[in-house]
C-alpha cells in the first residue's frame, strides 16, 4: 500500500476543518463576559462538525476510496499475470 499521498492530504484537510470550530469555542471561552448558550452552541457545532467530517466523510472519501483503489490494482495485477 504505497502511493497514497492523495489520501493523506485529504485526511489532513478533514482534520483541519474540524479543528476550526473547536478553536472558535475555545477562543470564545477565554472571553470575560461569556454567554453559556453561545459557548454550548460552539461546542455542539464543533461536535457535530467533527462527527460529520471525521466519521462520514473520512470513511467514504479516504478509507472506502483507498480500499477500492487497492482492490482495483490487485485485480489489474491478477489479469496481467494471466
């Protein structure tokens, strides 16, 4: 399993997208006059964002594509040997 640098780049982008919403929540938490509802909103948004990007998009865009690509190359290797 080599030459998966595109999957690695996609993986890094997915992790950076989810970190942005958590940074907003942490930055707002440092404010002196903070509203608990806004803080809960940022953390809920961060969790939902994390759940969507890292669980659904990561699986379909990176893992499923890598497995599909690897099986395609394996099939090509079998047909070339015959």
